[in-house]
C-alpha cells in the first residue's frame, strides 16, 4: 500500500481504484482511513450519488444537503458534480433556484485546506482535491474547473456553509432533503450513531421528502429511520461490506 505523509496530522493512502484517501497519523488517535480501501471514489459514488440524484428530483425549488463530515470533500465535489449534470440535462425553466449545502468537519485543517483549494489559494492537499474533481468531471462529462467554481460561488453567496463539530452548529431552521451521513464508525464516534440522537436529529432536520445515504448499516440508524417513516433499504455495502443504507421518505403521513 502506498502511504505518503502529507502533514504532521495526516497521511495519504491510495485505494484500490487509484483514488486517494486520508488517515490520521497514529499519534492523533483516530486510526481509521476515511474511505473503504477498495476505492474511495467508487465508494463515494456507490453510497452517496443515489441520495443526491433523488434529492434533485424532488428538490422543486430548493436543494438542501447536509454532509457529515467533509474529510477530503468527496461528497461536496460530488454534490457540485450532480448539480451541474442536472443543469446540463434540464431546461432553464426547471433549474433549481435555491441551494443550501451545509458541511460539518471537526478538523480545522481539513476545513481550511478545502476552502483554500476552492478559493484558488495554496494548501498541501490541493493536488488531492484536484484529482477528486478530475474524476468527478470525467464521470459527469463536465469541465473540472466548473466544479470548483460552483463550490466557490455557493460559498460566496452563503449557499454553502462549512461548519465545525456536528451537530453543534445545526440551527432550528435547518431542514434537509438530502443527508450524506459519512461519519467515522460507531467504534470511533459512538455518539453520532446513537438511536435517540438519530431519532431527534431526523425529527428536527429532515424535510418531509428526504433521502439519506450512509456506508454503514447500524441497527440504531435503521430503527430511527423507521420511526421517522423512512423506507429503508440495506443492500450489499461497498467493497465487501455486508450492507450500506439508503433511506427515503417521499411524504409524511
Ligand atoms: C469518514 S470521514 C468523511 C469522509 C468525507 N465524506 C470525504 O468524502 O472525504 C469522517 C470525517 O468526519 C469528521 N468528523 C468526525 N466527527 C465529527 C463531528 N462530530 N463533527 C464534524 N465532523 C466530524 C472527521 O474529521 C472526518 O474528516
């Protein structure tokens, strides 16, 4: 496995599909790569593209996405990619008018680095972000630069917020029709997989029509989703994982 120390905090690993992921250096505690080692890009597409495409279909005038956590920004880059694809395929009259993307990332270095890349400033991670944008641009047949420009535009307009610790910066008014739940595992971060926590979170922050995706298939998550009237599917997970979770709620009773 190719491992390159990038910074005192992180090393870059190349996953089996050739795309990069990060792992904290041992002294920092969390010793779990951010993605499945069978393919970071492929896992992102497998788990998170579907809820985003569904969300775009029922977004009508607003596309409100929650991303936990930012990490290397795969899901933010994916979000911009599918949005650009949607615009390419849709008539101007049907363009989504309001976008609201709220990303959470507890690590300040990761927040700042990603924003630097979006704003064309230097960060040690820039080549990684560009590589991810390149892969996304190829997938959707869109210019790579448009992905970064769209994220920059969303940020400047306040349509994309880059927050710290989840769930601390959620406000009472935050409601999402897409939830990309990419936290570390319950072994590392048990609190965000707790059933009562998830139940309250969904009750307060999921729109009536909502899609959620996550690489995990925790019983606590499934119970909280069912209690909130989501239809839950837990098919085979990515890269040999037993299951992942897709959940949708088309309408509330
Ligand atoms: C599995 S990685 C996410 C990978 C990311 N979606 C990507 O595409 O690169 C989990 C991320 O969540 C962050 N994190 C962990 N706990 C958090 C919390 N309570 N609030 C916000 N971010 C958190 C970690 O620092 C890490 O970057």
